[in-house]
C-alpha cells in the first residue's frame, strides 16, 4: 500500500477524513490545487472583487473578461448598480462552483435616514422585530417575482447614529433586500425611512477583511504578467476554486474515477479513497482528486458507515461537474454496442 500524499493528509486533518483505500496519484495529469500554472488558475480560479458603485454586476463581469482576456466569467449574487463591496467572480470552469456561495450568509453595512428622530428605545425595539425569520416582499424594481417570502436575519445592529442618520450592520440570508428592511422599519416608526448607501462586506466565508481586489489592481497585475512575465501580483489576487468549497464536507477519489465523474457518472464505492467521518444523505459535498483539485459537487446516497461497510454500489449522485473532461485519463469502460440483426 502506498503512502498518502500531502494533499490528502491536509484534507484529513482539516475536514475529518477517514481513509478507506489507498492509491498513487499520477503527477502527469492534473496539478496540485495550490500549484496550478497561471493559465490553469485563469480556468479554475476565483477573484473576490471589490465592486465599485455605478456599474451593474453584469458590466463588471464583462469588463473583467476584457481585462483577463478570457471568454467565461460568472458572479455570485448580483449587486445593484449603486451598491459596492464583495462580488465573488468565478473564472472559466470555476463558475460551476459559485452556486455554493449563494447558500451562505451575506453581510451588509447600510447607511439610512429616518424621516423623524425616534426615541432610541423605540428604534431599538423596532430593530429587534427585524431579527430572526421575517416576511419580505421584493421592491417593485427587482429582478424576481414580487411575492411575499421569508428570509432569516441573523444579526441586525446599530453601529452609529447621528441624529436621523443610522449606520447599521446586517447579517442575513441570501436574497434579502436590505433597502426593503429600511422601508418597512420606517412604516412601523411612522414617518418613514430610506436607505441611502449600501456596501456588501461578506459573502459566505469571504469578507472584505480578507483583502478585496479592485479592477484597477487587476488590470495592472495582468499587464505585469503579460508584458514582463511577473505573475506574483496576479497570483495573489486569484484564489483556487477550492477556496469556495472550503465549508463543504469532502470526499477524495482515485485517479481512475476522475474522468468518469467528469463525464457525468455517479461515484461508486471502489473509486473512493477518503470520506468525511459524518456524511449524511441529501447534503451537498465536494469531491476532490488526491491532489486536492475540485472534481464535482455530489450528494451522498449512503452514510459514512454504509460506505465503509460496502464493497460496491453507487455512494454519491453527481450534482455539478467542475473539472473539465479529459483532465485525467479515461480508465472507465463502456458496454460494447450490440450489433443490429435483420
């Protein structure tokens, strides 16, 4: 039996992996997730952009495509034109992983104005009513169907008040309209309230304290790489796509199972090298190669104990393929076609 490589050891330590089989990964295929070439990073990378106020999220994506000279970029969570802050971008194949970030919480810092000065105790009481599960109807100018829905407000605090101006921090479920919270607060207070400025400071595990990238910085770093061969600046701005999946439970598979999954096959027990110690049916997990590269998102149809006890059978249903087919050699077989008879 071969020794586990460093990537699997790292995943095992960080995400409670249990080894159920051993195999040697071939360095001729793929690459360790944190040692990708710049060309591969532009295909399997994410950028945590600091969106400026003014352009739409779609315009920011279009400009970034031109800056990096790549055809495919996506974003996670649209920001209105006048809203600034954290906008995760997926490059190339990494766009397929961005949906995971929509499942996480979002944090905003909002500046608003109440139309008359309420007693501080009354304002605090009204804000308490907007914590927890709330009902919310999207505003008239929104991209979704205007029907009442529920959203979770995890935290809502007043950071600073200067007469009728309020600076608040809101940690909430994805899809919450912060502007509507201010409007609804104003309705309860009486004279009304209006949000005047909004900045998103966190999406999932990414917040602005991690160091956001501006479009000017990205332009300069790409020019240095393209003109002078200096990739240090650009490399510091592009994270591996695996960073977006860091909150998910992990499964590590052998080289022989990679290309089959990339072609849409379900993951069977013999292809599994390591699994999280507490897998539950129905949750979403990240599937990795032995080099730590993201292969796909999948849903367990067996628990951890059932996988350990099983010798064969499908253990995961593939939900979203991230890695491009052909990255690893094909080692799976297809059934021969039965010749037609007259």
